[in-house]
C-alpha cells in the first residue's frame, strides 16, 4: 500500500469504519511516515471542528424552493457534431481561398519575362523616390542638383 491508500484508511479510522488489521497496518505506517502523520493530525482537527458544530434544521420552505429552481433551469445544450467540424472547415476554406487568390494576383501582375511590378503596372509610385516627391528633391539637392532636372 502507498500513502494514498493509508490516507483513505486514516479517514475511515476517524469515521470508526476500519478493521483491526487495517488499524495495525496504519499504525505501523504512521510510525515511519511524517506526511501521513501530518495528514491525520489535520484531518482530526477538521473532524473535531465539524463535530463541534450544532445541527441546524433547514426551513420547511427550502425544499420546494430548490425543486422549483432546479426544474426551471434550461438544460445545457451540447453543440451538434457538424458544428464542431463546420467552423474549422470554414476557416480552412477561407485560408485556402486567400492563398489561391494571392497566388492568382501575383501571377496576373508579375510578368514572366522578368519585368518589375512597377513597370508592368506602369506605376511611378513603386519607385524608391517617385518623380516630384520630397525624397527626389532631397536626393537631388544632396547630389548638387536642383531637383527639377
């Protein structure tokens, strides 16, 4: 037996529900096991506090009130199996559709002969410093030009 079994025996002993042979085995174990001795002391204190409490009788109206409250509660509904599958499946479809759309757009806007995207779309703003931008003027000024060339 291990400590878990002896702790169950301790509880049974405090309830006076233990056989003599189990009581002897428990006594031998408690001589060597500090953890179980501490457990027995703590449980014995709990039992003594519990025994010291006086019995309180519940008011007669409490039983019908509890039964009514329990009967009025809605039962917990479980999620149907198809919903547990549908949500992740829909998320996967959206992810795949996005990847396929992105792949299509890359193929549509980037030519196969090596032209850059800016040249394919004929957009100047893909350049590092588009014509007429502050960056173009600053670079030209730093190189000694006036930026209007």
